[in-house]
C-alpha cells in the first residue's frame, strides 16, 4: 500500500488560467486541423480548389464575351473573380465545416474529445482557425490565378484592399459559425454531404456567384437578399469591378453598410444557434 | 486505511423508452483496484460505463466518480480520467505521434508521447497516419490516448478487441504496470481469461442487474468451483460435481468394469463459473435464449 501511495499519479490537476489555456489549445487545434485538412484529397479538391477550377472554366468558356454596360465592359475572368471569392468563403466555412463536423460527430471524433479536458471553445477556435487559414490560401490562389493567368487588373488603392479584408474576415467568420450550427442538421455523417451541398449550391445560384445577379427576377433577388452570400458577393464586386458596375446592383449602390449589417446579423444568428444546439454527442441516441 | 471509493454506484437505473437497460446496479471500486465488469452483449456493461464517463444521463440511482457526479463533471474532472471507448471509425489524417502529442497538450501532467507509443508497442508505426493502421493497431492508439493524460481512473471498454495473442499479452503487461503505479481501472471485456489475469474483483451483469460480484477467485461461490467428472454412457453425456473426483472415477470404473468413455475431470474455469451464473440468471427470469452448451445435470 505504501509503495502505491508513493508512486500514485500526481495530485489532481489544476487547470490553470482558463482563458489563456482555452486560447492556447485553440491555436493547437487550428494547427492540427489545418494539417489534417490538407491530407484529405477530396476536401482539398471539392472545397479548396473548386473556386479556382470554376474561375478557369468560366474564363475559358466565355473568353470571347464581355460583361457590363457598353463602354464599361470587363472580361469573364474579372467579372467572375468576386463571385468565386465569395463562393470560396461559403465553401471553406459553411460547406466544409457543416460536413466535417457532422462526420466527426458520427465517426466518434467528438465523442473522444468530449472525454478529454479540451474546452469546447478551443475546438471552435480550431475550426475557425482552419477556415481562416484555408480560406486565405484559397483567396490568394484565386487572386494569383486571376492576375497571372487571366491578366485581371487588381485594385491598387489601399481602400479597396481594406474593404476586401473586412468583407473577407466577416464572411469567413459568419460562414464558419453557420457551418458549425448547420452541422447539427444531418442525422448521420453519411447524409451530411447530401443535406449541406444542395443548400450551398442553391445559395450560390441565387446570390450572383454563377449567374449575374442583375439578371435574376426581382422576387428572387429579394429572397437572396435575406441570406449573407449575396452581400459578400456584392462586397467583393465593389472591390474588383469598376465603380460603374454599382449601377447594376438592385439599389444602384454597393451598399457596403448593408453588407456589414447583414453579415454581422448572420454571425450573431450563427453564434446563438451554435450556443443553443451544439453538443459533443447526442446523449442517449 | 479507509478512503472513499473511487467509483461508487448505488441502485443505478437507465431506461431507454420503455426498455429498462439498467434495473438497479450497485458496486464500488476502490483506489488502486482493477475492477472487471462482465456480462453478455446487451446486459448493460457499456451503458454503465458510459454513465460513469459522463456520456449518458442516468434515469435513477446514485453515481460518484472521483467524488463527482459524472453527470456534472467539468474539465478538471475529465483531466483525471482516461477513457478508452469501444472502437470508433475516425478518419485519422494525422500520425500516431502527432495525435498523441496533440492529446497530451490537453492535460496538465501528461505522459510523454514517445513513452506511451513504446508502451503500446507502436514504435515502428509512430510516423504512420492513423487511418493506414490495421484494426488492432488503431485499437492500441485508442489505449495510448486513454493513458496519455496520466489518469487516476482509467475506463477500458472492451480494450483488446482485434488484438492478436501477442498484442494482448503486451497489453496485459501494460495494464499491470499502470496498476502498479496506483491507477484505478474499470474494465469491460468478453475475454474471461483477460478478466482473470488483470482484475482484483469483478461484477457480472445480466439483464441490467448485478448477478454476482466479488474477488475473481470467489465469484459465484465455492460450490461453482467444485470439479466436474464427465463421461459418456451409450453416447449420452453424464456428469457429476464432486469434491473427490478421484474417488468418483474409481467407483465408476468398479461399476462399469472397464475404462469409462470420454472421461474428463474438469476444474471449472472463470468462464465455466460465468456461464453457469448466466444460466442461473436466465433460468430464474424465464428467458428462453439460454447458452446452447449448458452442462446437463446428471442424476446418479
């Protein structure tokens, strides 16, 4: 008995300094998640490279065409670049996390984490970090492809890039948080893609990513305006299209204030839904 | 020395819809003890262990794990536990070493990843992606993840499923060394030799209740360990329980005037004791699906 007493496991652990610990573990999770992400060939292809692939297809298919009103035309690559950047935000956040977390719930990953002293907030920070890193790389790839291969003129003034930065960060955060929230919807990991991909696909079609927004019927424009993707795409158009293109928007303006407002509102909705619905495991299922 | 039990369960109940999975389970596990929970599939072993791990809510009774109600355990409580669940199907896009280092960072006083990898015998696979391992190797990663945090209490839910005999022996050595360090262990297993090798005490669960519990050597009472003499007469199996098997065999030879057919003297193993306990339980509860190979009581 005495020898056991001597070599017993160390005294009950104190988990010191919770906020700092939560943050440090969040960073550790982000590194871990990014590494695992790039080792899965199918996610890299379908969420990471997909927008670059579509930009290439649109730019090549419509290489003879021009977009915009007479006198202010741009080529297909420039016209589609903002939409692809917005689509990338949606795919890296909502689609990627929605499917990924549903799979982690069904394959036992979340159950294993639930049995460890990992704070749930650190898990979320890791997912956000992963989306931020992969989203940034994805955007950088799109911009490089557009500039180098398709000779799209990128903005040169700091104000345009500042707009890009806040629209991108707000978009990624909102999209990621909505992805965490929506991961509770699929009833199994197997059905996750089937449930979530149609949602993101429809959103992309009605939000001016694949189809020019000004050519959609007005009622469909209004429906799309409820959802954040339309606004992120509009924010990106304000950065990469000439000023004159603002006339093609429903209000004739870029409406960046509304972009911020609708994006922030959906971010709050996503946070509240996540807080209310996220569980490591479904108890008693 | 009297210390509070590490795990204490009183009248534990669990109901799923209209099905009572646990109908009043009681047991204690003391500090430094290895305790085995035995029972057939669906008896309530995993339900019990998952309630104690905090994964399921109980519908009645009391449970205490390291002095805490497992339904309300926080992160500090979890940092003192090690949990090896029944195997999952994770993608495993990280290597064994990456996974262990990562999980080590969750705990305040973890073991070294490389020490744990060596302890489960995966040195050669340390830099292999987990998804590329065989089932038995993945199971060893599960065990490694369960002990990386230097737990005071370790839950092992059917830990050696898919192990080859050599891996199982190594696993037993590992569990003995953890026990020697003072780790309290709750084990469920289908392998009764494993329970006999590793545990100090065991409880047999059937139909949601504990049908027997105690030190392994005493499980089922002294009578259930009485040797059995078994032979055949005209192709029919006969057997007799006796504390003097030699004398019974001598009488038998005298009676028959020759060597009895297919003569055996059997000292009941834990497995025999276990099966007769289940048989007794099923007999008392009128369930029809009794084990097929039940011993037939022969009259003499």
